[in-house]
C-alpha cells in the first residue's frame, strides 16, 4: 500500500516546490509523508465536496467524540468535551499559548527544537530560554538540574515537545513526572506539543500525555494534538488544544481571539473520518515506517562517521554528521537529497541533518545511496 510512488508534481506540495530548482534532488525534509491518506478520509472528503456548499462550519459533537475515543484507545487518557478548543494548526496553537503570557513573562524550552518553539514566543514578544538537549543513555533527553537552573524568575511556561522533534525521544513517565514536579515547584504552565504522539515506532515505548499523569499537572497544562501527522493530512490544517483548567482554556481562547476564527470544514471532515476509521491504516503505516527505519539504521552502521541515537517516535531521523567536518546539509544537497538543515532547529543543531524517511522504500534506498555517494 505504501510502496507505490505517488507523483506529487503539479500539486504544489511544499516539499517539492521549495527546492524545485535543485535539479532532481529528492525531497526528504518537511514533515509530511509521501503516502496516500486512509481511504476513509478520501471517501469522506469526496462526499463532502460533492455536497457543494462550503459555508462556515461548527465543530460537531461527533467529531469530538471520535477524537476522544481515539485518545482513550491509543493513550488511555479520558478527555471530556469541555476541554477541547479547535485551531487551524499546532504552530498557530503554540503562538496562541505564548500569547497567554504577560509582556514581562517568559517561557522555557529546549534546543535544538522544532523552530516554532523559538519563534512563537518571539512573535508574541515574549522572551524564551532554550536549554540544550543532552545525549543521555543513547537517547536525546533533558538534564533536569541544568534545565531547572535556567528557569528565570519571570518564567511562566514550559514549552514541551513530546515526542521530541528533532530526535524522536518519547519522554518516559519518570521524565514527565520530573517536568511536572518542576512546573509545580516554580508555578509554571506547561504547553505540551504532542503532535507526534500517535507515531511511536519503538515496540516497548508508549506515549504518555503529560496531562494524564495527575490532576495537578493537568490543571496547568495545555496539550496540543492533531490528526495532521498521524493520518498525513497536514495540508488541511487542523488541530486541537486540550485544557482541563477552565481558566486556562478561557485564557487560551482569549489569546486566540478572532485571529483563528474557525476551522476549515474539510479539515473537520477529514479529521472525523480519520479518527473514526483510520486505525488500521495507522497500524500499517507504522509497520512500514519501522521497516524504513531499519534501512536508515543499516545505512548509519555502514557509515561510521554518522550517528543516530535511539529514535522512538516520528519518521524524522536526526543524524549527527559532525564527524564529516563539513556542512552536511550542503553536502547532501549537492549529492541530490534535500534534508532539513540541523542549524534551523537552533543552538545544538549545527552539524546535524534531519531525514524524513516516510516515503516508498525504493525511493528511500535511492536517497540513502545518494547520501553515501555524497560522502565518498
Ligand atoms: C513538533 C511539531 N509541532 C507542530 C508541527 C506543525 O503543526 P501544524 O502543521 O499543525 O501547524 C510540526 C510539524 O512538523 C511539529 O513537528
């Protein structure tokens, strides 16, 4: 099902458009998959389009129920209807969440990180402190003593990315409890971006929503989730925030104001269909991604100048190329592959590239072979 190469030319896919002048370089950067979405999504969209009237649309109870059932099944977390606020994307939600902070308040996060964690506070004219991720026992994690030392007196919010992008770490219960403990001790809100929650690839690892750990942690947490990565519908722009605390939810909605006026009706249609009927597709895509990851690992072993730590979730391999002693992004681009440049993820990203391996295996093989040739 996922082995078939689908020609995305002529669809204005961002993945292809931005680097179309690089003479046939294979795009393996921005985080969407080169696979068709679940058939139930395609069918639901067709049906909705056939109706022909595309007016303003409300979020339905059926959609919320479908999402809540999915979260309960996948993550064992019960989320009542009242906790939901729909937005047109997690990046929008990160900005909205930062808007809750007062002008003299700041946020803390980690680096290297998905770039909007650094730009959203800046957009909202709020300061952000970014603490370096550390290699701990073979995976990217947080040195909590160091993290705590960086909390400024005016800090009011932790911006957490779990599963982590880049690097694919799924924080353990122990790590999340530590984050919760720090938040309680310093009276910080937590904005937890869990967009990659449904794409855990390691067999013995489970995603734990931080807000599911205790009512006290939930009380200070806004969780951001979306169907966009899970079911490959990123172009439809749909996501939701979850907050147990009524005041916090109200603050989020106030911050959203009328800027994020409504959610795209086709996004709502696709999301409901995906959450209701996309389960089997999701299992299958994760299986396919696991096999792709094995290929990436083999490639890393065969090229000892490259390193890849434990990647527990996401289809994004965060490759340490520092031993190559050259700009790896440029090197691989010259070799015919477009990756994400580690530098764009902030401090600590220099010398790294991020490879999106959510593509038909034959294409991935070509990508890895081009990368190997580029290093010769
Ligand atoms: C951690 C993280 N948050 C948010 C997004 C984007 O979310 P959206 O497309 O809903 O704005 C991505 C996309 O790669 C991501 O990796």
